[in-house]
C-alpha cells in the first residue's frame, strides 16, 4: 500500500453500524447492522431467524447488567424482520456474497454476539425499544382522551425543570421544591373544575418521573415528593369529569408502573386503588391488567409484566375481593412475595383464614420466593393452633 493509500485509510471514518451498507444489496436501503444480522443468521443459524433470536437471547443475557444489550439488538431484529417480510426477502438474500467474505463474517459475529453496544452504534429501533415505547405511552399516551389534556399544565412544569441535563444531589432538592411550588400555583384556589385539577396533577407526575431519570435523588427528596403527588392524584374525584372509566384505569395502571420504578407506590399500592375508587370497577381493572400483562410479556419486559400482576392484587385487596385472591395467586406464583402477603393479610383481617391458606397453596410453585411461601404457610398453621 502506498503512502497516499495509507493516509486515505487512516482518514476513513469508522463504521458504527447505522450507516448505509455501501455494497450491492437487494432493492431498498439496508444498514451495516442489517447485513451483519443477516450474515450472522446465515453462517451461525442456518438462515433461520427464530434460531437467531434464541442465540441472541442466550449470548446477550449475561453480564453485570443483565440484558443491557439484548433489548436494543432484539428491537432491531424485530424491525429488520418486518422490513424483510415487506420486501419478500430472507436472510440469505440480504447477506448475499457478504456471508462468504471472511472479514465481514468475523466482524458480523463480533458485532452481533460479543461487542458492547456503543451509543453511536445504535439504530433508530435500538433506541426506540418495545419497553421504551410502552414507557412513553404510560407517561403521555392517554392525554388526548382526558377531559382536559395534561399537555398544557405539563409545559409549565417543564419550564421550571431542566430535563435535558443531569442534576446532582443538591440540585435535585431544588427540583423537588420547584415541582411542589408549580403544582400549588397551577392548582390555585378551588374553583370546582375537577377536570383541570386532574390534568394538573397528572402532568406533575409525568414531569416528576422524567426528572427522576436525570436526577441524583440520594437524599430521597424527589422520591418523597413523588409519593405525595401520586397519592394526591389518586384522591382526585375523577368520576365527576367526563373521563371514561377504561381510559382512567388503563392510564392509572401504566402510570403506577412508572412511578413504582422510583418507589412512589411502595407500601401504599392498595391505598392508591382505594382512594381512586376501584371497588366499583374491579372487573374492568382485572381485564385491563390481563391485557397489559400480555403486552409486556410480548415485549419481553418481564419485570413490568410481573409488576402488573402485583397491581392486580392490590386492586383486589383495595376492593375487598377475597373471592378472587386464589385465582390471582395461581397466576402470580411465588415470584413476588409482597403482593402475596397483601392478600394473606387482607384475608386474615377479614377473618377468612381459609382464603389466606388457599392463597399460599396456589402460590406454592417454583419461583424466586417459594421458600417464603412455605415459611409463611408454616407460620399461618402455627397461628391457627394458638
């Protein structure tokens, strides 16, 4: 290689993955990531995208931060398969001669199965993962169906909280104070406009969740504000507005998932449902939790899928629906002990020891907290003998 060629090679910008694939390929625009996926699928998985999905999950589920790179890569896989289906192409057609080039194969394998995923390397689908889309829907998706949209009040909150930069511990305390003061200013004097009150308090919660994502809340000030704010929102008499029950409850369930990520619902879950008036809508809430659970499971958002089952429990506890506990415990299993304890305690408070035992029997299946289930059963049997 001449000196000029070496200089040109040194000046060549690095390739991260989102850039267009520069070599001949089937009709349409394909990125390096698209071709790397196709090459890895052909050489390592026989061109079978289902086998590729299984291997991707296996290879990318480990590490200190479990699954950190899995969801972005899986999200790109979903998008790629949709585009290939629309174009009537398979992995082999997209990979073409690249699957026979040792350098491309080596790089594809490294990129897909091994290398960390740098921010500059992410494609649009890698940034807009299924869980991120569901999270954003939880924060603002229902707003157009509110009697008064929270979008207007939200602008006032966003003006006093800089959501585009990180806030240290002391600055976070100022953020919490600004949110509290802005809420008071927007609520103003009671004027009987419940729809406006609902919008203001809902907007405050979305801004609070987004603030917590960019704040160092080591002191807990912002988290404590969030706990009060969600309780105040649940206490708004939303039925006085034109808010449809199905819209309110789906938004409420999704919102509690986001707030719960920062401890905003901890040890007040059932109370929140009680104040929001779940007793007359327990059937609707149960139906909605089933639908949301299916969505989260399909998105492989396992944590949120388990969490929504817990919210189903707390709604039933708030409604005093002891007759539903055993069926719900059967679905929940032993993965999460706190909702199980909520049902057991509720049944005991109502003097229904048989239902408490039935909950524990139904949950006694392989899971993370099976030992707790069995210890609690022994404890309950001992209490019954005294």
